[in-house]
């Protein structure tokens, strides 16, 4: 199976042999992060006995079965649970990003907007909370909450409107903050995040979290935050606004709520009175690990540089390019042919109006400036969910011929990066990777292949 829809176009120019290997590795990496297969390995049904990992559940002694979920990797989890449990499922509320293909038979499927929330997501969030509040002792609830849930399931606290929540989201996503800092704010402006959804489930029901990580280090309360205790505080949220100078930019209602926030409004820190089991079915490093596995199969000397990259995307592109030069000149840290892999969640800090783009696209184009004509090098920046930033582009692929090709048709890569308007450049160069919704959402993939001179 190939996730990349425009592979023929991407292989019509440039360093074709090395590009083919890079796209092969990316396809393999995405397959290794597929949550559907992870659920099918973890969950099984033998008669009336349901096995979830090492947990044994007698369904004859269980009440109703519900599904609650939202996120960019949620649909495959839900589909697998429907195949396993079928008509035993009583109801469910599943919220996916628009563009997700497929239908569900035993849960209500809603579509909403990402990365900026919308009314459809708000209405679906209310349905999800209402379903949680309907649970009774003995019920079994599967929570399938994955990356993207903060935007897809918005339910702001009283006194803050959805429009004001949208404004906060835009500010947080463009200020350079990491996901931990961003979510500390979003959780404290929500009636459903930060453990509040779990709090709404009856304490004597059994809540099982099946999640996929898109956060460095796999912290549960940042990858399935509505259904586990929260480790962040109002102080953390306030520190984010101070660090990124956002107090004067957020709506007055948000500023007031966060400044006044104290123990009475704090998110749940202890849910030990609830019956909750947690499973990270696909870790954040899954795609990087898959990429390394495939690169070795293709006889590349392989190294995972780090799965914890953060910071400005285009600068990391320059770092990868510098390593390529080191490899070609001195054979350090690996001798070519070699593959270097990185993961994490880099960001783009936008100071003014910007065009179209995303962090993985900026990573790739930023790298292209420094590998111009140096030797056989290909670099890929790939968002695992298939949408890099607020675009329909999954990422970009560049090589040592990209800059000369751009120059020959009058494209200014420097200017596009300075304007944060990189999607049009990658599309004109036919170097934009298109996958559509992949059904997974783990840490981004940064891949570099280097051949001997």
C-alpha cells in the first residue's frame, strides 16, 4: 500500500533514484504507525470474554458499551473496535477531521475543523459530554482520543465564546509555543479537556483509553487529555501567555478567566475514584522507528538523530543540511550511503501575515538552500497525519537539484520562506507530498538520504 498519492509526479525530476528510496521509506514508516492494526493486536473477543492487553472482561457481567473519540488517528481505532465488538456497541460519538473517508455502523460520526475549531465541533463536543454523563455503573467506555482533539472537540468554559476560543487557537499556533505550552492554555479554557470528560463518566463504569501519541515523550494528559488527570495548572497557562507576550492579544474574557483561575476552577488532578485503564497503542516514535527499519532493509547505514526535535522548522532543515556536508566531506557521523532520521514537533513562528505552508514544508525548503549541488542528497519533511499546518499538503521532498530547478523557473525560495508562503513553491516545483488523511498521527518524520560522491 502506498500512502503517497502523487508518487509519479515526485519521481519525474530531480535525483530520481534517491527520491524513490526516500518515498519508499516514508510509505513504510506510515504503515508502521497504523492504529487499526495496533488495535487488532491488542483487543480480541473470545465468546463473551473481551481481552484488552492483559485485561480480561466478561461481557455477560458488563453493562452497555460506548465509544467516545476524537482526533486525526481516531477513525481507524473505532473501525477496529466495531469489527471486534459489532452489535454489542450501544452508542458512540466519534469526531473526525473533515476529509476523513469512511463510515461507522455503531457510532455517530461527526466532522469538524482543524486546526481552528468550528461550530460543528462544538455541537459534537456537547454530544460527547452528554453521552459520558449517561453512563451508569458497569458500563464499558472506550475512549479513542488522539492528536487533534483540542481543535476537533471544542467546548469553551462559560463566559468564553467559540469565536474567542478560535482567536486564542490562532495565536497559540503561530507564536512558536510547543504543544505542552499550547495545551496548558487550551485545557484551562475547556469544559471537556484536562480530564473533565473522564470526570463526567460514572465512577463505577470502566473507562479504557486507546490512544496514539503525537507528543514528544508520550505524556498521557497531552495525547488523550480529556480522559486522564491533568498535570498542568493555571500557572502553566499563565506562563505560556507571559512567555510569548500574548496577554494583550487574547480576548479580554480569556485574559480575565486565566488571571482569576484558582483551585475552584482547576482541572481534575486525581481520578483514582474512577476505573480507568490506559493503552498507548502507537507511540510517538513509531514512524521514525519504521523509517529506520526500512532504511536498513534498503542497505543504508542508518541513524535516528533524535525523536525529540523542537524549535524553528527551517533552522532544523539547515542543521540536517550541515550534517549532509559533514558526511560527504569526512564520513561523519555515518559513511554514505546512509539515512539520518529525526522526529518530533517543530514549529513556525509567524510575526505578521503569512501565506500558505506548514512546519514540514518549511523544514524541507529550508534544507534545500544548503544542499544545492553538494552531492547526492534527498531530504523529506513529512507530517504523519497527511496535513502539514493548515494545508492539504503532507510535506515536501527536496534534493541537491531543487534550488537550480527553482532558479530556472524564476522561483525565489528565500523570499517564500521569509513570507512563510512555501506551499505554492512546493506545488510549482512538484515537490509537495500528497497523501490525504493517513489515519494516523504520530511525531513528524524528518528523513535525509546521502549517497557517496
